[in-house]
C-alpha cells in the first residue's frame, strides 16, 4: 500500500469528460491547480477513439500549461466520464492502453458528487443539458433519472427547450393560446411559421434544445403563463428528485450544472433551504477519487 509520502510526491491529473467537452487539470499534492486544458467530447458512448483522443489532448494541454518538466506517464490520473455507467463501456475504457502512470476510472456522476462534498458522502442533482440525481453514502452509489434525451432528462436544459418548441408548434396550429415564448423562439430561430420552424429544429440533438432553455426562464420571469407552467413542472421534478435522494440520508445535497442559477429559485422552498454550495468543480472530484483509490492499493 502506498504511504502518505508516495501520495505527497505525486502529481495528479483530473479529467471530467462529457458529451460536449473534456476538461483536465494538473494538481500537486496540496491539490493546488497548476494547469488546465480543454478539448473535445469524451463520452465513449459517442465514440471510443474520440474519447481517448480528447482525454489525451486535454491532458497534454494541462501539462504544458503547468510548466512542469514531466510526461503523462509521470501522472496519476483520475478519469471521470459520461457513459461509463454502462458496463461494456467501463470495461472498454478500463482496457485502454492509456499513457498515464496510473489511471482510476469513474463515472461523471461519482466525480461530481465527490467534488461537491470534497470527498465526503453526499448527493447532487445535476441540471445541465441533461438531468440526473446521484448520491454516494457509505460507499453505495444511487442514481435517479439520467435516462437521456428525449425519453428522459426532465427538468434539464434540453427538456425545457423541447417543451418550448412543442408549445409554440401547438400554438401555431391553434391548439394552444399564443405565448411570449412564441415571439422569443421564432425570433431566435429566425423563422416565421410552423413549417420553417420544423425545418430549423428537425433532427437536432439535446445540446441544441438546451440552448433554448434560457428563453423559457426569461419568459417565465416576465410573467408569461405558458413559460411559468413549463418551468414549474420541471422544477417540481427536480424537487422530487431531491426528496428521493434524501431517503439515502446524505449529509449534504447540492445542485450543480449550468442551469442551476435559473432553476434554483423555482424549487420548492423546503428543498432550496437544504441545498449546500458545491465545494469543488467535477474535475477536482476525479483527483479526489484517484487519491482515494491510490491509498487502497
């Protein structure tokens, strides 16, 4: 088993890899960030070669930024990735002939939770392009949702954007009352009618719809009835996820993700009062995970 001095002499690489980008950090034994790097998508579900290339590229960028006279093989890597909750992808990534000294692989959910609570037990609700609830208590992971767009991810940016598009199309067909969402969405897409709108949105991925989420919140905050109904439904779902996570008795619970500042005011009051600010960013959670695993060897 490595001693504390072994860890103290180690530089760590933390990786947070998702469907849109991969972020890497290099830290010293005191977890001081020495360099950062960002590259392309790193979810192996969307391509193994793309994922490993993004991981390696972001690591090289971070190492260069650190100014350290080291190679990737000198680093102990914690790698948190979307997609590796699927056993086949976890095995594939585990068998990767990586360039690091050591590599410890985890899901993006676990590293986000470890980061939010600085390595201690806790729970997180993630509200970004997608949505998910996750807790880690006494070594037991527990997941709610995270089923993907469009069949899941309620309360996510993609879900809000999709609901907006659906509402506008129905209103243009005369089946719903026109809303402030209509003008905002048609202007954003630079279209005039339903046919043009369908051409603009057909076949678009979750990330496209997530970019429409802010206009729903803007309209809701301006008092629009349709937007408020959509936001309240999504926020109710996230509040429900929080209550389900509470059954796992996490010491802390945090809300994380790009949509956090928009959706937080709409959560149920009892849930808002229980939320704790996340302590670290997800990539630091990968470092924490690697440090924890290193002590177990």
